[in-house]
């Protein structure tokens, strides 16, 4: 079996198990407050920090009994939070804006991914995308319904490029790797966490992978962080504050001790490979550790950058419903007083 076929099958397998539930064992102590937290996807290496917080006992230390459940994307996280299936979730800024416009009062209380993970992958012997100007006239494989092409086009406008020249080929996620490696499309879009698998496939195919992370070339847009409904935040501020504090301790532990964090995740999640977990932790480190978090602590965010992100989404992705005010998409006062710095 060729390398790209193996990689495509792995991606397809991940897609087919997205609905399966992975639940952390509940702490049996009666005094703990039960909280359900929704990931943005099936548990993968990028999620090790949440399991590290669980395994190290950080949630229990602050009186929380946390259950972790999977999702099939941030839209499903929003639904889980809105329906109280989960009280908190790993949401992203564009998703929060779209949810607010649709009438769901969901707010971010911490930002984990300071950089957005949108990436364009190409091959050294193909499109070889390394500069923004190469996006003009480029064809990328993407999925129907994905907002990523709109994000890329918005980025192109910011760079003074013609966004209308970007061509989008509809390629389902499980087929995207094979489409790139077989030359069916010159480039694909995926979150940057897909890099290790794609890189391995490219190497086995006798070429090199190029990763163009928009955030490393001028895109300023917050991505994933901790969110909850305004009603839950207002009714349970102490619970939210404790969850954020414990979770950020889990993130610091993971950044400082990736091997131990991977071991924690493996205790709760079957079928993961430790090497793959460690690879994703290192990629996520690049999204989480920035000058801002080094100075102000993990989870920190700037209100002005939230407003800039809102304007970007409204201008380039658009909303159905009433566009929210910037002040509606986040809530302050839930980060630790003593910043947890990476």
C-alpha cells in the first residue's frame, strides 16, 4: 500500500469515529462540582493538556469533577454548550461570532491558540508555497462548507492580493492527503496539526512538504479557547474561574512535560500513538506560546485584538443574523490573578 493511501485511510478512520464518546473517569467525591467539557474534535495529541489537568488532579484540587467529551468540530461544541450537554467547551473565535449572530450567547473566557491554525500544504516539487504572493491563482483542496477558503481570501485582501484568483477544489478531508501527494491538486488546506502525518507521507513519496501557516505570515486572528454561555458564566463565575485556572495549569504542565502529558492522555484515550501525541504537542506549542502569553500568561487575550478578529470575520466570512458587538464575544475576569506563564 502506498504512503498516501495509508495516510488517507488514517484520516478516514479518524473521521468515522468522531462521534464516539471518550469520557474521563469521574471523581467519586461527593463534594466535587460536576462539569462537562467538550473538545473541538475527537481526542488527539493536541488535546493532551486537558487530560494532563485531569490526570494531575488539578480539576479535583479546585473542587471540580470534569468529564471530557469529543465533538465533530466547533459548531457541534457550540450546540453542546447551548443545550447544556456541556457547560464549557473548546470553542474558536469565528465560531463564537457565528453563534452570537445566530442568537446563542456564547463567550470566550480564555484564548489558548493565540495563533490561528489555518495552513496551506504543498510539495517542494509542486506548488511549493512559501510566500503570500503565490496564493494568487493557486488551487487548493478544501471541503464544502469549510470557512477556511474565506479566511484565506480575507488574508489575501490584507496582503494586497486578489482573492478572486484563489481556486477551490472540493476534496473531502480523508481524501485531501492523497489528492496532494498524487498531484491531483497542487495544494490543500488543513489545520497545521496535520503536518506530521502529511510530512511523513511526503517523505515516503520522495519529496518534501511545505507548510504555509497564515499566522506566521501576517494573519492576526485568535482561534481556540475556553467558552461558555453568558448565562452559565453569570450563574457560575466561581466554577468558570476554577476551571480556567486548573486547565491552564494543565497547559503549562504539558508544555513543560510533554512526555508525562502524553502518558496522561493515553490513560484516558485508547488507540493513540505516543509519538503522534508528542508531535502535535510541539505544533500546538507554536500556537500557544507567543510574546503575549510569555509576558501576560497562558489564556490571555487583548480586547482590541478580539475586535479586530470580529471585523475580519464579518468582512470575510459573514454572518447570518445580527452581527454581535465585540464586547459580547468575550468575558473578562476569569484568568488567574497570578499569571500562569509558559
